[in-house]
């Protein structure tokens, strides 16, 4: 499996009329998840989310590729 870099958001059973709408839905949910948290709590939430999603992906090669890309330009 290789890292998917094109927009790949969807919600089963939901119809979207614009290609960017599922990504907007994700972003809105992510921002809402952080609402009313302190910076420390927000950082902890991000760390937990990264570990949960990494476990879900499971492919170490894909995760290494994602970490390399994410680190570029930081």
C-alpha cells in the first residue's frame, strides 16, 4: 500500500455535490473536537488522534512515508 495524497474523504451513504465537501466536513469536525480545549489539551488530543489513526492504518511503510512528507518544510 502506498500513501494516498489526493483527497480521499467520504462518508458512506452521504451524497456530496462538490468534491471538496467531504474534506470540509472533516475539517469542521476536527475543529469542533478541539473547541474549548487548552493548548495542552489540544496537543494531547492531536497525539492521541495520530496514534489511533496510525494503528488503524497499520502499514509501517505508509506511516514512515507520511511522517517524512509531514516533516518536510517544518
